[in-house]
C-alpha cells in the first residue's frame, strides 16, 4: 500500500493519489467508468460531463499540426500559387 493509504486508512477523509497520464487509464475505478477512450490510437480523457439522455460525442481524430494551413489560407483569400510560393520560401511548412 502507498504511504498515504496507510496514513488515512480508517478515517473518513476523502483522499486519493495523483496519477500520471500513463497510470490513470489503468486505475480500476477509471477503467470501470470508461474515463479514457482511444481515438486513432491516442488515449485521451473521455468527454465530460456525461448525461444519460444526451451522450457526448467521442472526439474526432487528433489534428495534425499544419493540417489545416491550406484551407485557412484559402479562406483568407490566398490562391494556390501564393500558398505554393509561401511553402517554397519556407514561410509555411
């Protein structure tokens, strides 16, 4: 048992350990409550709070850094040629 468990055993104090992101998903209570979900191979906290009538959606895929760059620049009015020139110059990657 952890030292804090012995210190507080037999008391009515509400005490728990602090777990790392590697440890937390393996904790029995968190596993039983499905507190963590895997999305595209990435373990992450499930949506909260949870409602019985209106369940929260599981998040979509993890965004890739720079994955929306072309779409954002297009929305800002830059044409394809301008985006290509920015990439060639190293301003965007």
